[in-house]
């Protein structure tokens, strides 16, 4: 199988890399964290690159690119530990709205592509523990009532994609920010911004009904997992580079610590975990357009492997730095924080292990 990227994909990677290196420095990121974890100027920069139209069809002003191009972008954003919710607004939202009514697509997709509308998925509830079918939020008579947790930039987004329950099943609704009753913003461990939101008999538009609701929600989460896997690969790649550079300059007993055999073995283990993660990220991306059962199992496998790799790489690289590795002034600690946060999103490793096990019962534990 050919895993070489095309010239267009490489040009896309180079463009995002230049923006990250030039406009999203560690110092600027630190300032964004102190200001609340989201920068409208940085978001406008992402929009200026055309990235918000990446997954939007050309008919609605987008580029109409596919999962591989999205993976390329997420890897580079991961290398810069960019906090703005690109995957949510630029990948998940268009994937969900593509199933909505034509007039809804015509209204919102061009706004997403142009950076005029920031729409995020608000699916997590306090008692759900990652399960997508545990939904207490209700949709009745065109009104939404309930609350959602850990919503990315939930106090700043222009609209939300909200899964809700009816008497017949699960639906997906579009809720405008003006209809939100209350929101409470806070910072996550990695410095990014999230919020609790609640709404009481808030007017909302139906995106998909009970017939498609669960399937579209699963697809949205799988798009998020694939994006997260690619972002994790980018972050681990850069953290490994930082660690090897440190090991080649830090000296003990008059020699660089990179010459110590025990540490070389540890960095080799880190590299192995990174390459396993990269392979599973590719696997996840390539399976996004497969039938739902095959796709769901593949994405659970990928997230499980990435979760294990992110924890291992983060811990080992931090330890190889010694005390400086946990200081807030050093960039490496922020990669560790980001990797730790990503491991918990869209289902942590323990949850994904259960998903992999449940979806492999018919194959007696053998990957098909």
C-alpha cells in the first residue's frame, strides 16, 4: 500500500506548518492560555488559511477535501499544540450538517467555510461516561431542555450540535448560542477552553431525526477520534524531537546523556510507540469511509492504541528531561499536558478497551 502523500497534501502540510511556526509560537500560546484558552485572532488565522472550508463541499464554498487532508492538517496543529477547536468546527460540524436539510446546509456551511460561524458538538453529559446512548437532554415540540458538559469554547461558539432524546429515540439538533440559558467557562488541564451549558425549552432546529440520529452521532465522534489520533501523532512527534535535542545537549560526567545506553533504549521504546500510533492513525483515517460496524471497531482500536502511546511517550519524555520536564516555563510540559487531555477525550483507554472487546466477540479476539 502506498502511504506517500501527494504534492497537494504536502503543500497543505507545509502551509499549516509555516503558520504554526510563524504565528503560534510558545510565547503566543502561553498568552492565549492566560487569556482564557481561545484566541479569535488565531482562529481568524486558521480561517485565513482556508482550513475551515477543508471538509465543506465545494457547492457551499469549501474545498471538498477528504479524511487524509484532514489528518495532515491535524498532525501539524498537534505539533504546535494549537488549542483552538479546529476539529470540532472544521471537521465534525460539516460532517453532521451534511445530513441536515438543504436550507440548513445553505445557511451554515458557507459560514463555517468562511470562518463566520463556529459550531461545536455538545454531546457529553455528566452521567454518560462516554456512552453515546446515555442522553437525558430532551427535544419536544421544537424545544431543547437539558445541559451538556465539557463543550469546547462552549461560552463563545455561535451554535451547537446537540444530541437529544425524544419518545422515539435520539435526534440531533442545532442550537444557537442566543438560546442557551446559562454557560460557565473554565480551562482544561492543557489550557484549552471548555464550558458547561444549559438550556430550558430553548428553540432548536432538527438536523436529523430518530432514524439517523444515532448513526450520525457515531460518525461525528469517529471523525473526532480520527482527528484526535492525528493530532496526537503530531504532538508526540514534536515532543520526541524536543527530547532528543535535549539529550544531545544535556551533559553528565562530561558527556551528553544521549550517549548512555539505558537512555538510548528508552528513547527507542518511545520511537516504537510513536510509529505504532502513526500506523493506527493512518488506519483510523482510512476507515472513516467504511461501513459503520467496521469503522466503529477500527476507530476504537486506534483510540486505544493512541491512548496507550500518548501516556507512554508523554511520561518517558518528561522523565528523560528530568526536573525541567515538569516546569511550566518549559514547552515540553505543555505537550505532556495536551497528550494527557487528549487521552481522556472521546473515550479514555479503559472505555475504548471495552469497545474493542465488545466489537470483536464474533472474531474470538482476532483482528480481522
